[in-house]
């Protein structure tokens, strides 16, 4: 223990050991001590020396410290010391290192110790296991150690954690820790873990990270919160940036709606803290990640729709028009609004309706354009406004028309400032950056919109008093010829190229000015410096567009003459070389990467993103057009016409196929409906058949029950007549009652007989109905025979008409013979033939009349059969009605018989009671058997007397 006192405390006598020797002794003590307290003190001593002697402790003690983590799991204190020591030797503390070389050496040292620690992946698994310990002295150092390892060797650590069972889930549990220190360091750990690894980002997202992080942001005060909110936002950016799966999960989980309260700002926006500015900046970046132009169009459109529906876009526009907002927040808000409305017609229409809180109110677009053309505004703000204007016009032909309309003479309002006036003012101002921004903005108002390109040709500008107005196109070429700054000329040339491309009318207007073509050829043919090479390339592009989209309406500037001019004045190879200056420029590729105009300085603001697409599209086509001969062009035109004809034919066939498909679909639907109707009818028929069978069964059952009731009724009446020995008055009453019951029974039997007769008549009617149906089949045969007779009559009528024709011819020939008075044998033969034909005609006529009478009689018999069939059908309906009535009457008779049986039973009970009463009074009452015997004796006596 004296050794530890020497290390930890005061001076000991004798020579002092060096740091390396002390560390060696401590490592030996850690490895060899059997007592836990000795090992704990040794590890504590190593921790105290680990910052000063980082190299020595890391080299000698790392294996011993890892062994402590494995063996002494039960003691949280020694685990905490070991983890702190490992953290000190692996972490690169930037604050204490001042010299760059020393900092570099420290970074290399931390990377070396990290590599040594992760040589065995089990060490990381062990560390993840220790993070499950709830003890603060173990969990917090473990989180810091794992964070330091990820900073030094993030990719290797991510791979190990990814394959470790429940590795990411254990780290996600840190966010639920009630101790804020561990939770906050857990955020830093997850930030390092999720950098650049999509697989881990997905796992973290599906471990409910979005819900937990948004809850923490809300608890910490949203944008007014501290550094914890910033850490949460950075982690959210890691999870969502360039990860379409997580973005879709974020949108589907309705987390976009929870972002709206972040951007609620009050009227008093003075005194924003630096932390609030940082937080709000990150929140705006988070919105931009969801609607970034690099995302898939479908996902971006869906997020834009959600942001409009939940009111997030409206909230951003409120910040945009608010006062007192810091400049960098305002700039980032403009960029965010730009991407939220880009390509979304609904959002663009809403943005067009936003007004600034001024007097009188002005549209937000006008206010933003005033900032763009104002040279006193910050450069980044002007770039943001240009980007916002471009996004507003992107795929928005309605907005393009509204902007161009503000330049037309019929819509100019002298009392208010319009967007068109601001753009023209910026286009012709002395500030080159304003010239470039206004030219690019106006070019976006014409992008892929032939109608607006033609409309803009109508714009007239008043240059000075006393001079006639000139067109906007002419004024742009005038400024070009005056030799202004490179940035101004580049902007104007981009505007002209966008304007006249794919617009032959604009090309004709441009070539109509006799000075334009000589100016372009002069610019291209000159040998200028590096700064002017881009202008030469753009002039070559403009002249090439005049060739490619030329409709040959001007005789002096047809395609062929312009190509001859290039060959004589410039040379085809030189022209193509100058055209290639555009794509070879260093700023061209940077502008083509993303739509947002981001430039380090105003001087480097030369290319527009959409213009780079136009150059890629036109460069190859212009090169081919310049090298082609007139014969090749004619052949191409013929091929184009042929292709157009083929396209028209294909289009017609496609339309025909569509119509046929629609007809087929309709027929399929009709067939399906008819099938369903057939199935319904079959179901109905089956139900009706089953109902008929049920009615038959019920009828048979009723008939059987009725027979049984009659038998029981006769038995009960026979039993009630055998009473003797009763008192005279009571007996007479009983006899009267029995007589009444007998009369009721007789009447019921009579009714039953009537109903039996009715049932038999119904059966006979049913048989007649069956015969009627058989007669229907005979009717069908008669109809077929009638049709055959009609066809026979028709054929015979045809034959009669032919015979009549022959007769007429013979009569004509006979008359001709008589007039010539040349009697011969042929005339006598003709007369005989005529007589024969007349006889045949008379026979055919009589036969026809006979057949017509027969057909008439068949028609009458058919009508009679149809009447019989109708009467049989009505009879069946009447019988069915009678059957229903009969069933009702049978039910009523059954009920009456039940009542009668109940009455007889009551009478029987009364008679039995009277017998018992007479017996109790001492009277002799004969039983039924004695009465039967006496009746038999009386009968025998009567027979003997008769004998």
C-alpha cells in the first residue's frame, strides 16, 4: 500500500521511479493482485496517469484493462475506472492540443489504440454488453468510449455493431435513460454511428427513433431549446439525408405535421440567441431534406403535398414576410420555401397569392424580386431569391404566363410595381450581377413555353424621349454590341439562347435585324483572351440555334446561306471548337450538379443549371447541322415527313385500338351483368321450386292431420254417450249438450266433404292445365307447318309470275304473227301452248287460293290455341288462389276441431264428476260396460218377441 501512496499521494524517500516504470508496476499489480481492492487502486492510478502518459498507458495497460472488463463484472467501480482509462488513451482531446503537429500525432495515436482495441470484435460486443448496466459509473464511461472509437474508426465499428445481436437496439435504449447526461451523450454516440451507413440508419429509424427524438425536441423547447435540440436535429439529418426509405417512413408516420410548431415565431423577433439561430437553421435544413430535388419526384411531390395540407408552407411564408428575422435564417427560409413549391402546382399557386404586410399590400414575389435587383442586399440573399423565383416557375406555365403578362402593353399598371418592371430594370441596370440575375429569371419565364416566347416578342421598351420604342429582343442585342461586362453579356446570351430555341418565329425576329449576324460572326472569329472565350462559345451557340431552328422565311438568312457564311468567315472546325468552350469551362460542371445557384463569389456567377441542360441538348444537334449538306437536309426532311406520316398512322391505329378496347370492355361488362342476372334468375327459380315443394308437403300433412282429427272426434263422441243413473234434470241437460255437439260434428263433416270435393276439382284443373301445356307443343308444331306452307306458297307465286311472263311473250308473238298474215304450223303450236299454260295457271291459282285458305284456318286455330293457353294460365292462377284459400280454411277448421275436442273433454270431466257425486249420495250408477250388456240384452229380447 505504500507503493500506491507514493503514486497517488505525497513524496516518498529515495529516488523517484519514472513514469514508464510506475505504469509497468501498476500493470503488474493489476495482473497479479488477488484482492479486488488492490486491483481497483491500481486501475485508479492508471486512470490518473492516462492523460499525461497516454502512450505508455495505452501500450502497456490496454490488455490488462480489457481483462478487467471481462473478469470483474461484479464491481461497478473498477469497471468505471477501466472504461475511463480506455477513453483517455483513445480519445483525441482537441482543446488541450494547440500545435497542429501535436494534434496530428495525437490523432494518429488515438487511431492506433482504436485499431488495437477493435482487433478482436468481441471487445466491442463486451462493451455493448456493459452498456446494459444501469449503474451510472459504468454506463456513462462506456458511452463515451464507444463514441470515441466511432470517431476514430467509424466504418469498422459500424460493421461490427451491425452484425452484433441487438447491438443497435442496446444503443437506442440510451435515449430512454432518465439521466440527461447519458441521454445527451447517447445522442452524440448515435450521430457518429449513423454517419454514412444506410443499413444502420434504417434500423435506428425502425427502432422508433423519430418518435423519441421529436419528443425530446418538444420537451427541450423546440427552437428555443439548447444544445440538446441541436444534437437531436443533427441525428435526424443523418437518418433522413439521402435515405429514401427513412424519408418515406417519416412521411407515412405523420411526423411532418409535428414540424409545424417549430416555425411559430412571434411579432417581436429581436434578440435571437445564437443557439436559436442554429436550431432553426437545422430545422429548415430538415424540411429541405424531405423535398430536395435530388429525391425521387414521387416522394418529393408527396412531401410537398403534406407540407401544404398541414400548414407548414403557410408557416414558412409567415417567417418569410416577418420583420426582424436574422439574415441567415431569412436566406435559408427562402431556400426552403423554394424547394417546397418547386414543381408543385398547388404550392406554387398558394405562393403566388401570398402578400407582404405592406401598405398597399404587394405580392411576395414582387418584394423578393426587389431584393434580388438591389445591389445593397447580401449576395447569398440575392442568390436565394433567384432560386425561389426559378422554383416558382419550374413546370408552372400558369406562373410563366403571369410574369410575361406584366411586361405586355395591355397589362402594365403605371401606379404599381410589377415583376416584369423589376426584371426589365435589373436587366438594364449598371450592376452586372443584377443584369445576370434578371436575365436568368426572365429565361426561366420562357423555359419550355413556346407561347410565352412568342408573347415576349410583343414587348416594347421606351429607351429615351423622342425616340420610337424598341423591342425587348432588339434592346438585348444592343446591349451586347455595346461591349458591357462579361457577366452581363453571358446573362443576356443565355436569355437569347433560351428565348429563340425551339421557336422559329423568334429566330426570324432575331435574324430580321441586319446587325445581329455580322456581330455574332465577328465575335466568334476574333482571337480574344481567356475571359472572352465563354462569350465566344455562347455566340456560337446562338448562331447555331439560328441555323437549327430556321424556317427559311428570310431569303438572306436561310439555313444554307448561314452555313456558307460560317464556312467563309469562321470555318466549320473553328466554329465547333468555339462552341466547345462552353462545356469546357470550369464553372459549367459545377452549375450542372444541382438546381440551386451556389457560388463562392459574385464573379463566379456565370452559368444557370437549366441552361446547362439546354447546352447538352443542343451542342450535338448544332454540330451535325453545321456539317450537313443541303442534300442531306432534304433527305432528313423527307424522312421526318415520312416518320410524321407513320406516326399519324400509328396514332390512328392506337385510337382505333383504344376504341375497340373500350367496346370490348363494355361488352365484357354487359356479359358479366347478364351472367349475374342469369344466376339471380336461376336462384329465384330454385327458390320457387323449393317453395312449391314445401307447399305440397304442407298440403299432404294437413290432409293427414285432418283425417286423424275426424277419427279422434268420433271416438270421443262415442265415449260421451254412455252415461246412466244421473239425476233427471242434469241428464237431460247433458243429452242436449251431446246433441248439440253431434250437430256441430255433422256440420264439420259436411264442410270437410265440400272441401274434399274442391280439392278434387283443383286436381282435375291441374290435369287440364297439363293438357293445355301439351296443346302448346301442338301449337308449336302447327306454327312450323304454317311457316312451311307459307314458303311453299311463296315459291308457287314465283312460278306463277314466271308463267305470266311467258304468256305475255307468247301473246305478243301471236299478235305479231296475225298482223303479218303468215299462218303456219308454229302459230297453231303457240296457241296450243298458250292454252296449256292458261290451264296450268288456273290450276296454280286454285291451288294458291286453297293454300291461302288453309293458312287462314291455321292462323285462326293458332289464335284459338293462344286464347286457350291464356285461359289455362288464368285458370292456374285462380286455382292457386283457391288453393291458398283452401289452406286457410283448413287451418281454421283444424282450429275449430281443436276447440271442439277441448269442449268434449270438459263435458267428459263434468259427467265423471256427476257420477262420483251420485255414488257418494248412495245412488247406483252403471258403468259403460253394464250399459252395453243391457243394451245387448234388450236387443235379444226384442228379437224373441218379434219371432
